C-alpha cells in the first residue's frame, strides 16, 4: 500500500495545511507571481502543426526539398473575377495598392500585371530576355483591352498560374522573404499591408471584389482567430460553470471562492506554457478553459463536504480537517485518472501532442493541490456558513430522477442489458463506417472572410495547398535532358487529369514557353522542342540562365541541375481522397521513371499533413489503449479483482463505442481533432466510477455485505453528486462548440456527448451489473482491500450526514 493512500497520511496533510495557512497562502501567491512572469515567454506558433517526428522519412524528404528550393509556403495570392479590371482607372488603382506592398523589404518577388514580364528572343545574343508585358507609358483603355486579349489568349505559360481562361478570373502573386515567413515579421507584414481596412478601401475605389489567400495570409488570420477564441472560451467556461455552481449551492460566497481558485489555475496554465517555452497551438489554446471545466467539480466535492460537516456537528475546525482527510484521497485518485487521460499523449511521437499532454496533465495535478490548499484555508478565515448556505443540502428535486433509475435497475435489468448490447452492436457497425479525413484548412473557421477566399481559389484555380514532386535525375544537369523533360510532361498530363489538383508548373512549362518565344510568341508553338529544335532552343535557355534574380531556371531546377520540381496545388479534399491521388501518382511515377535512373518523391505541406494525420491517428489509438491499461492498473490496485476491473471499465468503454458509432452514422470523420475525444473522455468519465464504487464499498460494510441494499443506498447518496459534476462537465465542454474552428467544435461536442452517456452508464449499467453479478464480485476475500477501505472512510461521515 502506498503511503499517500493511508488515512494517517491524509490526517497529517490536513493538520499541516491548517497549521501553516499564512505560509501556504504566501507560497501560492509567490508561485502565482512567478507563473505570471512566465507569460512573457508565451508565443504563438508561426508554422503549421507538424504531426510527424523530426526523423520521419516524410519530414526528411520535405526538409531536403526546402534545402534545394527554399520555403514553398511564402506565396500570397491576390485576385478577382471581374471584366472591369483591365481599364485605366482600375489598373492605376491596383498599381498604387500593390506598389506600397512591393516596397516592403519583406517582399522577395512580386508577379503583378504592371511588373509581369514575358519572354522575347534576342537573336543577336542568342538568348531569351524578359520584357515588360505592360508599357506604363502607353496605358489607355484601348491599349489595355488589347493587352487583356493577349493576356488570356497568347500566354499559355501563365494559364492556371495567373488566369483562368474559361472564367476570366485573374490572380497575382507576392512571394515573401523566405527567412521571415515563419517568424513574427510575417504577421506584421500581413496586418500592415493586407488588413481589412486597406482591402475595403481598394474595393470601394474600384468596385472590384479582391480575394486574398496563400499560406502566409491564411496562417496569420487563422492564428489571430485562435488567439481571440482563448478569451471567448475562458469567459464562456467561467460564465457557465459559475451559473451552474450557484444554481447547485445558492451561495455567492461559495461561487466566488470556486471562481477564484480556477482563475488562479488558468494563470498557472498560461505560466506553464511560458515556463516550458511551448508555443500556443490550436491544442494548447484550449487548456485554460479545460482547467476551469475540470476544476469546478473539485470545488463541488470539497465545498459540499465542508457544508455537510458543518450541518452535521457545527464544529468548524473539525469540518475543515475532515474536508482534507476524508475527501482528499478520493479527489486525488479522480484527478490522477483525468491527468492520465491527458498524460497518455506524452507517449506519442508527435511534438504537438506531447506538449499538450505535458501541460494539461501537469496543470490538472496543480489544480488539485490548489483546491486542496485554498478552499479549506479560505473557509477557515470566513464565518460559519449560515442556514441559507446549507439549504441546498436538503433539496429533493433530484428524487424523481434517482427514483426512476432505481426503479429501472430493480425491475427492468434485462432491458438495461438489452439496450447496452444494442448500443454496443450499433456502435461497432457505426465504427466500420467512420472515414479518416483531415487537411490543413478543413477545421478552419468557415465563416471567416479568408475561408471564403480559399473557396474562391479552389473554384477558380483548384486550391492553394501546395503539393510538390521532386525528380532526382542522379546526374548533374540531368533535369535538362530531353528524355527527362518528356517524362515530366507525361506525369504532368496525369496531374491535369485529376480534378482536385491544379495545372502543374515545372521546367517543362518554361521550355515550352521558350519554344513559343523562339517562334516570336506564337501560342501554337507552346510545346516541347522536337529533336531538331532542341539544340538551338536549349542553347538559348542556357545562355539566358545567368546568375542573379532573372535566372529563369532557379524556381524549377536546383543549382546543380540534378533535381527538378513539379508544383501543383490541391483543393481541400481530406486525407482519404489524398491517399487515392497519391496512389495514382505513384503508379504513374513507377511506370515512367525507372528506379535505376530516377528517384521521385512526393512532398509539400499538403502531403506532409496527410501523412501526419494517419501517423497521428495510429499513435492516438495506441494512446487510448495505453490510457485504458493505465487506468486498469489503478483499478487493479484499488479493487484487487479482475472481475471488478471489468465491471468498472465496461460502463466507461461503452460510451466511447457509442460516440464512435455516432461519428460513423453522422459522417463525422476521424481526424486529429476528433481522435482526442476518446482519451480525454475516458480519463474523466472513470471518475464517476471511482466515486460510485468507493461509496458502494462503504455500504457493503455498513449493510453486512447485503448487495441490493448497498447498491440502492449508494445510488441515492452518490447519484446526485455524480449528476451535478457531470452536468458541469457537459456544459463546460459544450462551450467549445462556440468556436469557429470545426476541430474545436467537434472536440467539445463529442466529449460532452460522451460524458453524458458515461454518466447514465455509471448510474444505470454499473449498478445493474453489480446487482446481477451479486456475490461473484463482492466477497470479503476478493473485494475487501485496504485501498477501498480508505476510500470508504473518506465518505463514511458524508453518508451519516445525509442519512
């Protein structure tokens, strides 16, 4: 038996807390100040969540790509679908708007109508040169109409890149400095030049509907949305839990004390993020409101116990001592099971989940210690509760609910088991219908203007999520070989056949454009050179590839000429379709690129995220299994009975299966945000089981091992507190449905639903199992263990009070 489970140990803790009140309050104050100073180290992540370990093959390939071609996520696109763009007024307004942006040192390159350049043949020097598409000195409406016609009909190289020929939509590009795209400077740039005020002013002046997108822009606005929601969640969680607490206790004093405790807990959670130098991500952002939701049940148990003791004997000192010594142990165990549910994430290989697990589990333990210290000490300095503060203890508005449960398990036990079996079977059927999904933008706020712009680019240009294909020719200058170009062209034809992918861009497009330029810009010659044309056209290209900003090949081929890239963009299609596309591309690659001559790899942010989603789901399934094993071991120590372990786990696993089945039937996919539900909900729902079985153990002793009387007595005494805490948890997690992020909404809604089912399962199925299995799981040799004796003592006085 562990020392901290002994009754004498908790008596000692109680005496130490109450005899060192000032010291402990000062200690809490100093620690809170220390945590407050750590806030300065908090920072929001400026990169996408990488769900894969650093040494994973997909990450290594992606990092290799970045070394050769630089950051791919530095593109910002600005566009519109309006026939009135090509007129003198709008072109000048656009030049003014984009001109201010281009002056910023954060801009590496821009590709707009006024600085768009096209290839011209320089016969004298036998090379190609870039000349401006627009002559700014000749701008007039007639001139621009001619240029509009040339833009859409004579420049196939830019089709799909800058314009959609069918719809007439156009887009232009800003390439940010790759060195700052993952730093706070990116946010400053976006907020300075692409804020809603500037965009609205341009739209009002021109009448154009400007659409802005691209990964730097999306990531910045998405991050701002996450930060704004932290305050929303904390405020909503405080509001709903305080109202529920006041409804249960009808005491402003008790409500304020509880709010004070959980607010300190929130401050500590922020401080933990700063102390550990963890970034605020979409996951760690929900920890502060989680602390509120999980902390209030602790306060309910402790304050309720104190008031019951006061009502029983009126001795304040004795009541405070018993709050710690009698409730402390049970509350510790329930907090440990909750922390274990979050702590299992630490054992995944995902940095994102590890940090979430570390901060959440640490602060749940911190919160338990805080509640155990603050509540008894604060009440020790306050006057005795008045009769009105204790009035709620005599309320009987739950009597009908408890009576219905008692009647159900007494007379309809077979129906209870039948419903449980039906739920189990339906849940398993639903599980087989669950799909795996997930994308970089899937859970972003659908109502946000930037998300509507994403949909615009998906419709007009087939998406903004970059997908890269790297071809290693295994020889310097091998990318420029005609045989390689033809193989790349064949692969690009396959990409163009896939509706979810945009028109690809590679070295092949440039070589085709070079041939068109060689034939004086005739678009009919936009094709790869023939054998006879290769020598002189490729020589023109080589003469044109000088070092400097105008090196035409640098975006498509690495400096050695050994590696070539194909860039395409993809729609928000989810990982299931992404996997099919990957398989189709891989089959084509295997067919046209011999392994002995080429090494071809898929990469890019979209691909890395797809692989990360599958990897994360595999890890989280293991995490859930680990949570079940860990909590089973805790149950084994408490009950010393395999049968009791099974009985205690069944009411908590059934709600998980039911929720998973609902996800299948309702079409809610398994993705990083929804897979978290099960470990979190399981760790929390087991708390009710511990409280119920601890009271049941005490009643067995009180009623001389008479099973039925013990179960019904336990139901009456434990049922109301289990209901109250479950209601708090249900509404507490429901506040996450206020989010604009689909993943956060799914997390909150599914956890709340699972906990609601778990409460009913623990109040109906658990006692029904105990009654049916009777003495096979309740004999003194197997069930009478020191740990349960201690937990029974924790509630013995409470039972006598209520009786």
